[in-house]
C-alpha cells in the first residue's frame, strides 16, 4: 500500500500531517467508530452517501480488494465498472496519501522463498520453537538493534515485554549483544530460561560436531527478570546494568517487539527521562489498550488539535491487518461471511434482550459450513440465551443476501484504519522531537507476515547519514 515516509518529512511537515489526519479522522469518524456487528441494527449501509452505495453495491470481494483497497492481484489491471463519485475517490486517495507507508525495502521476504515455514537467514537452533512470523520478526528487529547498538555505542540492550525470550535469545546468543529481558509473567520467564539452556546445549553440540567453526569468547544468554513495568513510573530494575556491563557510564538501548498498549509508552518515557538510555527501537501494538488519558496523546502538538481524540473503537480498528484481509478478499473464501452472520445474530439478540449489546461470542467452528439460522442458534447459546427461540428465517436470509454490503462497509473501515495508526505513531514521534530527540519510523517487517510492522527508532543525538544503515534491504 502506498503512503508517506516519515523520514522524508521535516518537523513542520510532521505537524501539518497531524493536522490533516485529525481533520480526516473527524470527517469519517462515523465509519471508523462503527461496529460491523451492528450493520443491521444500526443500518450502517444507510449511513453511507447514496452515490457511495451505488458504486459499492454489487462489488464482489476481489473487486473490493482491487478497486477500493488498491491491492490487485499481481499483473491485474484495475477496471471500474462505473464512474465512482469524487467523494469516494477522494477518500481512497486521502487514505493512501496520509498514512505512513508500510512497505519495507523488500516485497517477499527472501528468507522464505525455499521453505515458507523456515527462515533461511536463521540457523536451525534459532528456528526451533519459533513460528515463521516470529522468525522473521526477531531476525529483522534483532539485526536493526545490533546496528543501532553499534552506532550509538550501547553497552546493554533491555528487551521489555520479552515473553518467551525469542528476540532476547537471538540478540544475545546469535548476535553477541549483552541483553537483559524484562517480563511480568513468571511462567513465560521460566519457559524462556529453559529454552535458553536448550539452545546453549544445542550450540555446544554443534561446535563439537564441527570444530572448524570457532566461537570467540563465552556465550552469555539473556539475563531474565520478572517485573511488571508501570507505564506511569520509572522502573529501576530496567535501568540497572548487568555485572557483565560497565558499572559506570552504562549506555542502554531499549527495545520491545510488539510492546502491548501502555508498555510501548513506558519505553518512550524511560528513553526521554533517563540519561543512561541512549537509544530506542520499539514496535508497538494493541493500541486499544492504551490508557485514556495517559497513553495518547503524548505530544503537546497533537493534544492541542481539535478532533485528536481516538476512542476505543478507533484504536481497536487500527490493529486490524489490512494486507491480510485484502488477500482474503482476493480469495473470496466463505470465511468472509462471518461478519454478516454475526451482524444478523446481533439483531436476534437485541429482539430477545434489548439491553444486551455486542456480547462476546466465543468462536463458532466452521462457520462457513453452517446455515445462517444454525449459526444464530449456536450464537444464542454462547451468550446465554435460549437457542430454541423462534427465528424469522426469511429475515435472516434477507440479511445473508447483503453479505457483500457488509464486506464492503468493513473494507471501507479498514481502508481508513491505517490513518489512526499513523496518528498514534506520529504523536509519539512529535513527543520525542518536542524534547529535542531524533526519532524516525521505519517499515521493518513484511506487512503480510506482521501487520504491526513499523519500528520507532530514537536516539539522543542525530545519526545523520549513518541512519541509512538501518534501512538496508533484505538480501
């Protein structure tokens, strides 16, 4: 998907982008703030301009992917069956023009060309217990952290929200960095420590089998700490140097791979307030879990803009996977009907118990094989209602006939969702710049593998031309 590169924008241009984003988000807030499961109860289709309805009505899923989302199949030429209204074309162009580009310097990760489940850029010991998506992420972010550490003279990397330690393990045992891992879940830390020992044993066995491979110096696994990081206060444990690091003049690099909600904000605050933290490489996620207020907005500039507010629904929508959904549209599989079925179920729930709105429905297996009335019966049972309630099957079938409209409305919301993510990340850039720091955003992962693929890189001194070293393409 095309977009704007944060690196090519001056500070004033970034501020103007924030102004434009808040205006556009305000203009299309009714689409962004809608819940697709209320498509029928709130007549969401009727909220669209009539000219938009005429343009979108009847488009099949592949046409929506190509014409609306701008993601055609390879070699496919977009052909409009009718003249679209200028307002709809303007929305499409604006969504493309104002969102940060999510396209990295490679199209298909070269590491998976031979085997889609095994990265050719990681040796077998580092792939074990790690899914392909995570293999791609730990390699790409780990290598960026290594370059950033070398450029800024860091003595220690702190991996916050380290989970099972896959990134920390690769950075320490694969790239030779001194790493402290901080994770709040005791069970995850214990598993990480077991995986550390397993990897160390595997590497020692490989050395014995292949003595020609010489490893210089002792191997140091990550140092794991069980600690919840409070986003509103500084964490002393996070700042303590390890025994293997210089006790005086420690220079820390903070990183977090998909640091959830306020955890990514905590990283920014530690970077900005602690002189020993000299660099940051953070990939955020779960924007709907940001504290409100506190997690957004952070910058004075964005906080002062009218329309800057991003309620829960908008932040939750920003976490969807646009590229993955476009691929689903191109395949036009039966799984696309799930939203339509769930929206139809909501109408039955409201009739049976009006005060029950948008209840969570546990996953119903093999939805695409069910008739709509069968789905509704199972859904009623899952929300604690009588599954044998009399159903208006004709009305349900009429809802099912509007499946493509449901998909079209959801596609509109997904088209706009990257603007919300851009505003959240732009706010973080401006927050750091307001304090005199150098901050950039880079698309680091393949968006098809990892939807939240933008890494915020910050330093306390400009890297100048050296920053381009962090943008090297996959080879």
